[in-house]
C-alpha cells in the first residue's frame, strides 16, 4: 500500500492545501475525487500564493501527475480559467500531467440558474450554497436522465443530442420557480461548450483505469479531500452540507481506488472551528473573540470571499469526523491564530436537555439544541510563528495541542504555526 489521504475533519477550510502541498513531493500522483469549484485551497509555493479551486495542489509540481477523478463535477469554463492562470505563472501543463475523468459530470448554466431559484424559494431557510451549480449538477447525476458527463461533452453528436433533450425540460422547471427567468437556448449552450470541449479533449481519459494501473505499478498516490467531514452529504449536518461524500467515505466512490490501498489517513483540523453558510454551530463566537479569530486567521472564503463563522474548537464534532474517516493521526493547523488570547476553550462534550453526551447528533434540529461543555485552558500570549520544533512551543501551546489530541482521540503528528511551508512542525 502506497497511498495517503488528506481529509478535513471539520466543516471545511481546515488549511488542507498546505499539507497536501507538503506531501505532494513524496508522491507520484495527486487525486482530487469530489466536489467542484465550490472548494478552495490557498497554497504558498516557491514564495508565491496560489488559490486553487478545481485543480489539485499537485499542479504546482512538474514531476507529479494531477488527476480530477470521477466524483468531481466540472464547470469547464471555471476549469479552463484556473488552468490558464497556472499556465501564465508556471508555463504549459501538458495532458500527461493533468488527467480528467471521462466519467466526471459537467456543470451547465442551467444548473446555476436552478440553484439560485431553489435558494430564492427557501428564503430565510436557504442552505447558503456558493451558487455555482454544484448541488444541482449532483442532483442530475443521481437522477440520471439529465446528466451529462465529460465523455459526452467531448463527443459533439452526443452532446447536442443530450442538450436537445434536457434544455427544454430545464427551461420549464426553472420558469415554474422563477418568474423572471430567461429561457436557455440549445444552440448557444452547444456552441459555448463545444469550444470548451475542444480545449479539454486532450485531458479527458479513463482515470479509473489509469489509477488502477498506477496502483499495480507501485506508484504513490495522494488523495486530496475537499470541504470537510461535517459537510458530508450522508454523514454531515444535513441539509447544511455539500452535495458529495466529503469525508473519507468518498475516496473509493469518487476515485475508483479501493480504500484498502490507503496506507495513511491524515485528518486536518484547525486549532479552532469555522463554518460557512447556514446550519447550527454549537461553539460559534458572535463576539469580539470570534471577530479576533476571523481577522487574525483571515477567515474569508478562498472561492467566495465570504466571512467565515468562527468559534472554539469542537472536539465532539471533530472526533466524530475523525472516526468517520478512520484517520491515523491529525494535523492541527493555525495554532498561531490563538497566540494573543488570554484563555482558550475547547468543547469536550455537549449538554443535550440536561444530559451530557459526546455523540454528534444525526439531525440539525438536535444539533441546534446542543450546548457546549467547555474545558478552559490558559493561553500562551507569545508568538509561535517562528517555532520549528514541538519542544520549543510555549508550554501552554503544547498543552493545548495535547488536549486536542486527548479529546479527539488521535495523535497529533503535524502542527502548523503559519501559512508558509517552513512554518510546520513535523517532529
């Protein structure tokens, strides 16, 4: 077994990109297996900052093959724009270094219009999506009759036939939800997407077969998760989740590679908790401390720029995510963001109607009733950004990290004290 997986254990935005980037040079292939251009990684590479959305972090390494696998939904325009920005800064990316699954599903303009109409109809109960058509594309994938895959996109006859069937039905459905809707035209979409297909065709292949052969050939694979465990469509805080299996449960279905091939699962957590969009958040801090964390941690979405909701570390939710994904160890990120606080709290359990529990609830109605039971630890009030060895951390910072490990139930192998690669404690 020679595969590693990096999984976010909270509500996403755990700084997974940094760890993926650090590990990439130890692997031959980096695989993105779920989500779409609603996800985002900020990676500092060679002293420069890159904001990646669809592209795997492996794209920054010339010796690594990047794979966008079956479970990803792809907006061709967004992909080409992102690839174009990489080409401008780092040079051409040949097809042998960037593979796109012919089974991956395609996002069309009507998916975004549908999503906007659904969110508008929900009013104050809107889920808080990124409005990029991710969920509605996955809806069509599950529904099958309106689905178009990358293999269809690069086949002109098949693409036109599918659009002629689908677009009129989409127009009727969206018009029923939105009185201001302007119908889509088959010819316009076909012409636009045919141009994308011409550019994408060299990259589209059977990535499942490729990955099977790579495993058999002893290649080292790195699976790059997007979002986080608590946003998993089946196991997260439904319905305030993403539209795919963003926990470790999604690796096999999203890539076609058996989870038996994974030798190490690394769970990524922030030293605090954030989430974006709607849904209950037991440890949320709607006060000056929450704003302090947001400002110091630059907690604004990589993709959307939306301010993230911030709160204390939730060991109940994070421990659930760790068990769900079967991690071997955890990486605690952004410890430096807490440097200036006098004291820090960690949610070690919930109070549910007077009963103490460490179980993460199945339903958001119950999650909304959970009151955090905190363990308070002293802050360290000193700068950790220059620390490179665990033994050199302030005593209270080390105690904090050890408390996180105790409550989550898995050892901490990586500690991050800043955005640069060098600001990582691995010993």
